[in-house]
C-alpha cells in the first residue's frame, strides 16, 4: 500500500501546472508601465474626463449649486439660443478670431524671418521678442490697461507727438475690440520660435538652386519658404483658433466685457453665467456648444489642409 501511495504522490507532483490566463499575463507584463502612468491616468480621469462627462449631465439640468438638480432636458440650449448676449459673445469672439489670429501668425512669421540666421544681434532680438510671451496674463493685462489709458497712456502720448488725437480705446465700444486685437500681438514670441525652427530646417540647396534660376527674394519666399513651412503654419493656425475661443484673463482684467458688451467674449459670458448667475446648467450647455464649434472648425481645417499644406515625405 505504501508503494502505491508513493507512486500516486510522485505522479501527482509531475503533473503540469494549470496555464495562467492571458489577461493575467498581460497585467503582470504591463503592471510597471501602468504604475508609472498612474499619476497621469488619475489626473486625466479626475480632472479631464470626469468634468467632461459631468458637464454633459449638467447641461441637461437646472442647478444653482444651492438647491437640488432638476432635469430640464434641452431647455438650457433653447434658452441659450434665445439669449441676445449669447449671440453677441459669439460674434465678438468670431471677430477677434478672424482678425487677431492672422495678424498674430503674420507678425510671428515676419519676426522669425528677421531674426533668422547667426550673429549676436539676432540672438539678442530673439530673446527680446520671446520674453513678452512668458509674462503672466494678469501682468500683461495691467500693463496694456495703462498703455491704453486715454489721458496718460503711452500710446496716446506718442500719437499726440505727431498731432494725432488718440481714441478713448478701452472706454469706447468702437475701439475696445481693436485694442484687444492689438494687445494680442504681445505674445507672438512663442509662435516666432516655432517658425524660426521651421525656417532653419529648410535645406539651403533649395535657395541656391532658386538663385541660379534667377529667383528674387520675393519668389524664394513665396515658392520655397511658405510651402516648406506650410505644415508649421497649419499647426499654429489650428492652435491659434482654439486659443482665440478661450481668451478670458486679459478681457476680465481690461474691460470685463464692456463697454456696452463690445468685448463680451464667449468664455467671459460663460463665466458670468456660471459664477455670477449660478446657472450651472446653462453654463455647461454653453461649454458644450463651444466644444462643438471648436471641433467643427478644427475638422474643417483638417479637411482643407490637403489643398495647401505641403509634407515633404509625400514626395518621397
């Protein structure tokens, strides 16, 4: 009997272990990666995806943060479309986007061309043009508020030196938005650096071949520089349009939407509805409309990019 028991135990010990499920193998293999990515994943779910879903739920509710939520369906969207100030804020934001974004990109490209190359002078001006873009938004707004002061501001003082009467700027419903557009050029330094890197990546032999063919400076810029930089310009255009729909800090400090709602930007009006009127449902609905507008504009740009954006790899 003992011999039989010994044989049984030996046979049992030699049996192969049960196979580990593939999902357990995958977890064991990828666990270190998940642990390293955990801080970002937690932040994404808590501070990005969570509020994203919560805003969608809130857009269908009536809630003032003091009383329980009340489901109202699409009522918030109906109220929003019937609000004249909603359309005013959208119009102001679109006008700012149409004028400010092209001016910013053109100014950044011009500065990049001017400081392109080697030399201590160009390095100095690169730093000079870039430094304003890293200044805090509140500080920039306070500075420009002083510059635009109609009585003792620097801009009107300089205009007075050439016998031009300066406008009231931020206190005028006709000049307030143009003043904000001019102020937006203050931060083109970061875009200038992106363009500068793109300029320096263009092969010199293209310009040399163009010179042999008798191309002028304008021709080289039009037929070589712009096409080779088109992908970079496209990137900054998309980012610039998205950023223009999110402008808030400067307007909040400069005009707070005035005068006569001439600078009532979309995000500022959304903020007023959420944290002054405590209409969280309506503000969430406005946020979703803003998301859809920006998404639509981005998709349109991606669709049109094939007509003017050049990628060198496509020719390979």
